[in-house]
C-alpha cells in the first residue's frame, strides 16, 4: 500500500529531472533592443519580424580581408547543416560597414558564398555609429571603423537568439562548434 503512494511522486521527480537536461547551458540572456534595418532585398526587417523564430546572428562586412571570409563560409555551411537536420533557423548578418554595404552589394556577397537568402537576412541602412552602438549594447561586441582605414574592428562570434529576441549563447564564428550550435538550436526550437 505504501509503495503505491510513492509511484506518482517518483514519476513527477523523474519528469522534473528529465526536463532539466533540455535547457541551454549557461545562457547569456541578453535582450535585444527593437530595431528596423533593411535587408539585401531592401525590405525592412525588425525585431518584431523575428519574434517566434530562432535565429543566428553575426557581424560581417563585404570588404573584409580577414575573419569575415571564414565566418561567411562557416555560416553558409552551418545553414546547410541546419536545413539537413530539418531545423528552421533564420540567419541575420549585420553589416558593420554600412556606407559600403548597400543591399545590392550584400546580396551579391552572400550569393558568392552560396547562401540561401530565403532564410538569411543581411542588414544595413544605418550609420557606422549606430551599428557600433547597437553591437556593443546588444551583443557586447564592437563594430568600429578606424579613421583612414577600410577595415572594421568587429566581433567574430555567432549568436544564438531565442524566439523572444534574447541572445542565449555565443560561439566562435571563425571555428564554430557546429554540433553544439545545432544541439542548442534544437533546444530553443522545442520551447513553446
């Protein structure tokens, strides 16, 4: 008779403990402020447009001669692997050189990497000062172009953002831990 009373309690704690393993480990919980920028098709993209979607963000520019090249190649490969896994994850790349990176330039740049632009927005349409401020405040990364230089100092992370517009995790974008990113994306996609 006593054993029967413990069974529901044991089941409850088993389910509770099982649920603990399916959360992002050490989440950053950085809320992203509202924004509206334009993408490679000259469409407005805002934080509201991304509500309800899991997305990966990064900061790149088309004139980059160093880290952006592997970052773009890695993000393109990651996009393909996410699609192979059947995961609906959007990609948002913020240009850190908006004076050079027009929508048309960004579109051509992404196409040269074989990016699927149906789920990838490359954003521009703001001042260099605005993107620097936005990157620092929301992603804790710089996006600063020194005077008399065509290269921009910027962060090289990939950021996983949940359905509510909160940065949950960041990863090395030059040498990304693809399996970890995919596993974390699955966790966020499963959340209601």
